[in-house]
């Protein structure tokens, strides 16, 4: 899946991985969905060996990116003020 839009990064202090975001994704079939992601850093003996964003399972299938974004914002009002 391809990231179409990042709705913005937030800090969730109670989470194991506090840096979170929600992204709108284009699926292989041309429809859209959204998913939560968390930022991770893996270290070995003090050296970073991997870092990036891990994607949790996506939610919904929508005809347009705009609808997927609207649904994502509604699902995470505590993060995006909807």
C-alpha cells in the first residue's frame, strides 16, 4: 500500500511506542484505507540497527482518499480534534 497522506505525528505518553500517526493509504485495488503507525528504534549494544514506522492493520475500504481521511480523523478525535 502507498501512503497518500500523513495526518500528523502525535505523542501518546501511555503507549509502549509513544510516537504515533495515522496515514491514508492507497490499496493495490485503487481504493483507500487508513492505518495507525508507530515509530520504532531498534538498538544493539547502543547502536541503532533499524528505525522507521510500523503499520498496524488498516481500517475500512473507501472510494476516495478524502473519505478515508474523514473517517480516520473521526476515529482519532483525541489526536486530530474532530
